[in-house]
C-alpha cells in the first residue's frame, strides 16, 4: 500500500504539472482537460480497494489545491470535493452497480 | 460495524475540514503553496516551453491553409496599393506641372490643354500624347512645356491620341527672331534634337547665347515662345545669309506633361 501511495504522489504531481503548464496550450473550447479529476474518477471506479480510491482523491485534490486557484478561494476545496466524489462513487458502486467486464485493480 | 465505519468516515472528513480551515485561517496554506512552487518552478517552466513549442508547431500545421489564404490576400492587397501609389505619383506630377504652368501665368496668355507624354520616338523627333480628336485636339496646334518653351506642333491626330512633331524634326520650319534684337530668320529642324536658324541677313549681328523666340509671322505659333539659345554662328562670304545653330531648351528625357495651346 505504501508503494501505491508513493506512486500516487509522483503520478499526480506529474499530472497536475502537465495540466497546469503543458496542457494550457491545448485548450478544447477554452477549457483545459482536468487530468487529475479524470484519474481520480477512473481509480475510484475501477480500484478494488477503497483506500486506494480515497488516497488518490486526497493526493490529487491536494495537488489541485496547491497548483490551481480555487473557485471559492478556500484551500482544500478540491481535496474535499474529490474525496466526497470518491466516497459517494464507492458507495453507489458497491450498492447498485456491477461492472462485469473490468477486472478491478 | 457499518455504523462504526461510517462514523470513522465522518470523523475523518470533519477532521480534514478542520485542518483545511486551520490552514486557510492561519495562512499556512500560502506557505505550503510556496514550498511546492519553489521546487516545481523549473519543471513547470520546462513544461511551459515544451507546450508552447508543440502548440506553435501544431498550430502552424493546422493553420497552414489560413496562412496561405492570408498571404494571397496580402499579396493582392499589396498589388492594389502599389498601383494606387503609381496613380498618386502620376497625379502629383501632373499637379506640379499645373502649378508650374500657373506660376508662368500661361493660362492668361493662351487657352491650354494639359497632356501627358505616353511615347517618345526620339529618332524621328516626335512624341505621342494621351489626348486626341475627342478632346478637341487639331493638327497644327502648338505644344509647349510648362516653362513656356516651344516643343513642336501637333502632327497626326487620332481619336484619343496625337502625335507631336518636335521643332527639331526635319519637316519643321517656322519664323523666329532673336530676343531683344530685330533679327529675323527661319528655324529649321535638323533631326536628332538639333535645329538651326536660317536666312539671317548677313549684316545682322548675332552672338552665342542669344535667345531665339517665335514670332507671330506665318501664324503657326504665338509670339514670344522660347525656342532655344544660339550655340554657334556660321557666316561665309559666299552665302547671302548667315545661319546659327540653336540649342533647344527642352529636355526630352524629363518631359512628362505638356501643354497644347488650343487658342492664341
């Protein structure tokens, strides 16, 4: 698990840097794709371990808080949003959805 | 068990919110951001540069058609502007000539028509001008420069163009006199922009530098138009008359706009 979390730190760090510097030049309809959000969504959807999803949301959200200006000017906004999203997704998936074609990591 | 788990999540969330609130209110969030920025700046700069270069490259490829169209448009516009400049330059020249003519008060003495030279046949001592029968040009009308220098007379007249026979043309001959002296003679063209004053009585004194002007005799040209300057005087005992070579006062190379005297 520790290795996964270290990987998460490095992975999301790179993603957020790419998102806030490289991708700024490749806007689609004036918007930069939110790689961190996409990664957190994918991990939350397809990971078998809930801790894996929660930690990715925490780390990704934290990096977003650091590197992008928050909508309401509150540091921690993205962390809380992503965390809530991850938890709610997990609850919905566990209770109501089955994804038979994907093997959870 | 489930309740305990849910409680754990709620406590964790509350704690997390508390931490973030504390970070925001103490201003420590700024320190965290500063810490991350300080070591991420070089990496971000590299990403910026790479992103910019890639975007420029891809943008160039994607916009090649737009650039090509713009280039074509600019080229066409450039051509249009160049031709406009040419027209304006021509108008400027015409304006200058007219001003010069006004300064010489030509319009007081004669009824004039300004024309532009469109062709020069130097070997035949003739010019082609841009006005003809439609503008009321008639064969035989005198042609002068804005400095009141006699250039020639109208030869052939076409609908929109006319030919000017220079006074240096071999066919040309007219009465003239030496300015300020009662010395009369006939100016004849020799070709190649050369002319001479013929039939000057032998006893009359003429000198190099004397100015030759037209007279009203013969009615070909109005009087007192400058013809040229005496360059050389030839006098022999055998000949009953003396002759003088005349240097014409017009410069064919710089002739652009001329005046036709339509009435005098």
